C-alpha cells in the first residue's frame, strides 16, 4: 500500500544525486516520487537512469518555466502529477531524507491518520559539502500550528517545506498561496492544512535541509521580493485567522504585521489603515498611542 507521494519540483542538478540517493536508501519503499522539471537547462535524465529500479518514480519535463514568475504554480503542477496517494511531501531537489523517514511515517500512521492532517520530521542543516552544520531540531510531538509559527518568528524554532507531509484532501481544499518567490508559502500551508488539528512530529527521523550559496535566501537580489512576501503573508494571516487566535497570539501577530510593514520607507495606505485599526481594537493603551505617532509620521514620509 503506497499512501505517500514524494513530490520534487526539479530545477538544479548540483545536489540532485544526493537527494535521489537518500530516496534509494529508504528502509521502507512504500512511496512514489513525482519529479517535475521546470524547463531547466540542467538535464537530470542520466541521473534518473542511474536510479531506475531503486525506487518508484515518475518524471516529466515541462516546456514552460514557471519558477521565474510563480514558483508556487510549479509546485501545483508537480502535485497534479500524483495519482491516488492520500499524503504527499514536497522535497527540495537539494535536500535529503534520513534513511528511516518513510518507515517512521508508516510506523506512526495509525496515530497520524486518526487525529492529524500535517506531519513533520526533525531537521538538521547541511552545507554544500553535505556536512552537518547545526544541531538536530526536534519539535513537540503535538503542537498547534499557529503556536509553532510564533515560535519560529521568535527564533525558538525553524522549519522548511521539505520536512512536512500533508494530507492531499486539505491541499485540494485550501491550495497554496502565491506569494513572491513562494516565500512563507510553507508556513501558511501548515496553518491552513492543519485545519484546527495539531501538527504531529516524528523526532526519530531527520530531513537534511541544505543551506548553500544557491539558495534564494542567500541571494540579496531577491531581498525586496522576500520582504513583500513576508508582508503579504503577515497581513493575510491576521485577517484570516484573528478569530482563531487567543489575545496574546493576536497581539503578537499584529506587532509582527506592523514590523513587516514598517520595513518599507513608504508604507502602503492599506497597511497604514489596517495596522491603525488593529492597534486601536486589540492592543494596550500605550501601544495605541505609540502606533498613532508612528502612523502619522509614516503617512507624511516622502519617498
């Protein structure tokens, strides 16, 4: 029984062999890999031939590149390659699964399937050489998605898309947000797909997440787009989930939205109005006075 799909939106060849090798090394082979090539100039087909028979995979090269304009849309069409699997993960073409990742998912499946829509593994950061450069990040076995994201923003936690497994029905219901560079899309997907259920963590298996010079997050040229994505996701999270947050969480995410907006020299009028209303409705009196001063100064700032 193959309940699980591993979806790989392929573009770069540099670390792809290591990614494929980690799949071939899985102690439980009950999964199918769907590899969608985003019209890359780096042909991986000879690599794929090396791994024929080592695990089950489906490969498709798309003629049009989506990643330059919407990485999320490329992820969507890769997910559409799936057949009838009930769960899926999106694995970066430079990341690797620990040998027991799939096995540990099936070992916990009865508990997962009854009570959860999102699963995550422990993670460890590796560099260009595959050297482990961080501790193993383990998580509470069961954790509210908003609380987990709050811990991430506070620097008490880390996460990335490759470590998560999602129930396909929740993806079909909510979809993926189309933020610039797909930045923050994984965080929002976790919150949406959990749908009032906690994240289930498997700490006995590790996903190795690569940090290298080729990562988008290492490229300063994309910094403005990242900031725009973070602001958009912060704004939408507040208005989509404020009724599901407790007072402390709501105040935290309002302040986060404010911080994201004020990064920009000239704040959009919509954000000025939104932040003012939120502070007046939900924040302590000192914060209300503070934000009125800030908003007035920003409102008259010249670019």
